[in-house]
C-alpha cells in the first residue's frame, strides 16, 4: 500500500503573501487545522496551522487581517512522496512530531495531505494487519504528542491566605 491510497487529495492551500485571515477562513470552511503554503507551481514551502495563526496574532499584537502568512508559517516542512509507504509516513511523523504530511509528486508539487487520522482509519479497515497497524498508529501518536521541550517548572506560589495561616501557626 502507498500513502497516496490513504491521503486526502482535494487539499486547500495558500500562498505566503496572502493574509492570515484568509488562511483562517479556508480552515474554517474546510474544517481543517492546517493548510500547506505553496508557491505558484504548487511546490510546498511550509505548513500553517490554526495555532500558528493565533500565536502570530498574539505575539505581534496585530489582527490576522493585518498579517501575512509568511509571518506565521513554519520555517521547516517535512513532505513525503506519493509513492512512500504508510510506514515511512508514520516514521516521518514520529521523527518530526507532526500530525500531517504534505504529499508531493516527483517535481515537489502538492498532490495531497497524509494525516495521522488517515493512518488510523486505514489500520481500522485492514483486518489482516489490524493489531500491528493499531500498535504502529499508537506509537506514532505517542511520538507526535510528546512535548518537544520540557517546560520550566515554577515553584507553586502560596496564596496570601495560606501565607497568613503559616505565619500564625
């Protein structure tokens, strides 16, 4: 089996010089959490997620209508070839901690989007490899969901009330 048999083919995409509000509108209308960013030849430049839009607006203190896609898109994109196996796609997802992979043709043009949910649905449908497929998808999900970096743990702050209680004890 190849990833092209599992992927979503009709993928909405956006250009780097379009506004973030247009990207958000595309995501809303198509009920998806990301869009590939492509050039004029549909070559994948980056991925843009709904989280990227929110964080760009917040960190730059501006509305999405005032910002371009290029100000929020990822600076690194991982793709896979349409002829790759689902196992290879899962390996890439695990290695790069991504839930979705743009699928490209031999020239690097976008032909679809492979997602973790596509792989899970395939594992559910395939009776011959159901157990192995489920284990593999579970492993991929665990790898993708693992925090990329550990947040600094702050010491819990005592409330003013608890500080007074300690002082009076």
